[in-house]
């Protein structure tokens, strides 16, 4: 399962993205051939272009209903994972507080529920601060927790029943079902709760990509200097110092014993000092190997010994089944273990809550979740986000389950059903990856799905009898989330298709001439659109009501590419729309589903530098053309070796427009705004706190000789437009269903329109300053 990662990322959406990247499974028609040129699109040395497609791949690509069924199946797993994020803190805190019934003599369940609610509120309230400040505490907490349950397990085995190790034999499993019959089958689901949490590990796999390198760079080895073959070292034990490495990244802790096969031995001079540091290469593969070693060598043995100890204790104290863990702890260790258990619950809950934020962010990136605000701080762990709306929803659900059920067993039934469905969906998607991505035979993929899927279905079937006893909660919650998520995706798809069919033809744009039949005013207009090609209808709708626009027009499209992360140098695609004299450009911002879009003030500066680089590259490559292409090819200009040298930038705490202070060897371009407009702009900026904190960047044109004077003229207009200021134009859409639509379609579109009105606006999601925002009303009849 760990080998099915998507460039180091794990989880249901990562598997779906991996499939969409290797087959045409995505329902949104915004894919471009240039997306496949990303360095992270294919793994190094692998590509599916020369491999004949499998029959299953052709079948899914040919039938749209199959793609929809696959998407619904993925959304089912995502919805259940959200339910796990709400139920897991509730059951963890409840199971921890249950220990107070022994030493504190609390017999009232209402008191236990009240204490649990207080802890849950504190857990969710502190989520907005991130885990970077307390992450250093998780390693010792989990280490102490694992050692505690390990020692308690050994103690119980020795004291109560040393022969309990015989229970490892499969014979006793057969004997158990022979004696219990149907009752044993109905209680089978509770056994599966022993291994819950592994799906969250797979979902948070991306958090470990950088940890091994960062924390193992300081591991030093003493090598025998007389060895003449460093790549075939003969280690003398007293001369080797291996430090126990603690790999900690936000949520999990793993004790790892390092072995030499994980390292690339450096070729060093034989007379060099005997201490050498070895750095790990192939970060993702090494992280997965260390992950496996940590689980099999440390975590799994501790868990097995703990459950063996509880079994030994229950063999002599059968009446203590409801609180067997705390009852089996020696009296003098109860309170220390209780405190460590409470801290471990916080660490484990933090892991699941973070994975829930991650899955919601990824679904939103694929247009499968309403717009939410993803908060990310540079001080936080890379890739970690906080979503306020989801945090409060999870808290409300956790509190409602804790108060409403008030029983750990019923909460366990709900949690077990949700978790098992998540695991089953992950298994099925992994089988698809085996066939469609790894290009293994269909028989191998089916064998994998049947072997593991049958086990999961067996456990899931035992929970069917528990649906009336709390198992209905994840089914109802997931149904609500499923309707919301699929309706949002359906409405977004219909809206995109409407924009595609109603975009403005280039012929009508060319007939207007360079002025577009309007008054071109100083400044830069950034028009946001979901279209990656063509001119959106909102642009002509704006011009029909106000026949004036800015001298430089840039159509900005922010899209998600089915990769985890897009390198910053490959993020921007720059192109031209129409002839050069029209001063119309296109910028496609490509983000991965794990990227957090921070539209700060640097975007304008990066955009100006990218357009300037594009103008220069176009002139160098097409010096003979007069007007350029009508809707030219896109270019990744930041990979150019001369990027950032076409214009000069001057950063200042605040400068006056039209200031004569310039850079040596540069042409100062003054703003064409009137004094009244400059005074008005200064007043607005003074009243807006968000603009006062922005970096002030002043661009200067290099005073060099250009082969084509039109390039210099175009660059001067670009700098002048940036100096005059930028305005953001975004569509304010009102979506309606056609009058002859079916009842189901009307319901879906009306619900989509309701969600658009009541969720975060696009300007908030793109972090566009409100003072620079222009909204254009548009009606959609889909």
C-alpha cells in the first residue's frame, strides 16, 4: 500500500490523482498538453506514452458513466474520512476519560461526557495555532506511551497467564468461531479497531518526505580508515557509532534502526578523518522504508504485547471487560499512565484532524468541495493547513456524538464502519493503480482486490448488525457530505462547459482593432477566468456596460493539475492573445492539489516579470513577425536563464509616484495618472490596512539598445501600467437551471447556486484585496 504513493503523497485523493494523471478519468475538461511537461507529472524514467493501454483503461475512458461512478466512489471514501476525523477524537477522548471510573470513583456517565466535551473543545479551539509549537512534544509522548504499554503488557503476561502467547496460533481463531458462532461474527468488527489509524498514516504520508533527510543528516559513523573499498565496508563494532534516530513530523514518531543499505557511501580520501556524515538520497523511497521498519520493529510489537497482556488479565478477571486496559495497570502506575494516555490521545487526534483538513483541501482543489479558506503559515510545517469551517464542523459533530451517544461502544460502532469503508475504498483504488499505473496484469490487480477486499468486507459485514446502535451516524453524515460534494462538482462542471460554449471568438476581437473599440485607460486589468483558452464572455459583458478598460489586459486562469505540488519555476504559463498591439496576455497559474494558493502582493510583481520575459523571448525567437500570433503558444518563462534580468526592481518602504529617484542605467517610467487620481489612490491606500503592509516595488526599464524598438515600447507600456496600478476583475455568477430541466437537475443546480452564495467568495479564496476588486455580474442557464 505504501508503494502506491503519489510522489510521496498518500490518501484517497492522491490515488485518484495518480489515476487521472495516467488515464483520462478527470471530468473537468481543463487538461492541457503542456501540463504533462511538468517535472512532477511523471516519475523520472517512467512514462505511459509508449505503453499500450489496458482494456480496463479504454473501457473507463470510453464511458462517461464509469468515470462518474469512479468519482462517486472516491467521494464516498473522502466523506467517510471526514467522518473519521470527527469520530476518532470523540472515541479517543472517551476511552481515555473512562479510566477515571477506577481511581476517581466516577460512576456517573454524564460527568465523563462533560469532561470529554471540555477536552474536545480545547483540542479543536487550539487547531488554528498549528502544531509547529507543540510538535517537539509528540516524539517523547509517543515514545513514553509505547514503552508504557509494552511494559504493562509484559507485566500482565507474566503475572496473570504466561501461556497466553499460544493465542497467536490460528487454531484458536478457528476454535473461537466454532464455539461462538453468529455471536463471534457480530463481534468481529471490534477486533478491527485494534489496527485503526493506519489509514491516517497513509493519508499523511507526504509529511514524511523531508523528515528523514533533515533529521538524519547528523548521523555520524566511524569507519575503519584502513578499508580500501568504501562501498564494501567491513564494520568493526566498537568503531561504529549508530545513533537511534527519532523521525518526528507533526503527528507521528518512529524509532528507526539505521542500516547501511539505506545510504550512499561517499568516496572519500583514505587519509581523511575517520568521521564521515552520510546523507540519504531518494527521499520518498527512504521515508517509506523507514516507515515500514518503524512499524514492524517498534509499533506493532508494542501493540501485540499490550493486547496479549490484556488477554492474560481478562483470562483471570472476566468481569473487568469494559475497562480492561486501566484495570490491568498496577495501582502505583495508574496516574502516570493516565496522563501519558491523555497526551497520546491529543497527538493521535491531531494526526487525524490534520488528515481531514488535507482531504478537504484536496477535494476543493479538484472542484469537489465548496470554497473554504485554507490557512497556512510559513512558520508551520510544510504542507500543513488549517480550515476554520471544517474545524468547527468537526467539533460540533464530535460534541454531538459524545453527548448524544454517551457510550464508548456505540461510538466505536460508528467509528469502525467509517474507517472500514475508507480502507475498502483505498484497497480498490490501489488495485486500479496496480493495473493502470504500474501496468501489471488485470489478474494481479483483481487478486489484490479480492484478497484484501474480502477480509475488509468480512469485517464490515459484522458491523451491519450494529447500524441501529450508532453505526447509522457515519452513513447519514457521509450521505450529507456526498450530496454537497457531488453537487458542487456537477455545478462547477456545467458552469465550465457553459463558459466554453459562450467564449468570445477571436474573429470578433480582431475586428475591433487594437483599441478594442473602447477607451484604454492607464493601468493593468487582471481578469480572472476558469478558461485556459479563449476570451471569457464576462470580458465583453463588462465592455458592453462600461466601454473603457485598462491599457494592459491579462487573463488569469488558476487551475489545479493532478500532481501534489508544482515547482514555483514551472507554475506560470505566459502567452499572448491577439496581435502585439492589443496588449492582451494570458497567464495560467498551475497549482498541485497540495499547494496552498497564497495570492500575495508578490503575484503582481512575478506576473510583470514573467510577461516582460515572455516579450523578450518572443522577440528573440520571432523577430521577423510583425503582429505575432492570434492566440499564441504558452511558455514557462521562469525557467529561462535570463529571468529576472529584463527589468530592474526597486523595493522601498514607500515612494511617491513620479519620483525622480531611479536606478543607474535604467529608464524611469512615470505614471500617466492625473494628480487627482494619484491623490485619491493615496487616500484609499491609507484607509486600507491590507494595502499599507504590501511591499512597494518599483520597476525600471533597462537603458539598453533593443533590436526591435517595438519591444522597448511594449515593455515601457507594461511598466507604466504596473505603476498606474492593477485592478482585479472577477465574475459574480448567478447559476440557474434551464426551464425544461428535470427535477433532479433543477434541485442540483439550485443547491449549487445556494452553496455558491453562502460559501467563501472567489475573491477570498484567491486572497484578492477588496479595494482593487471589480465584480462583473453574469447569469448562467445550464
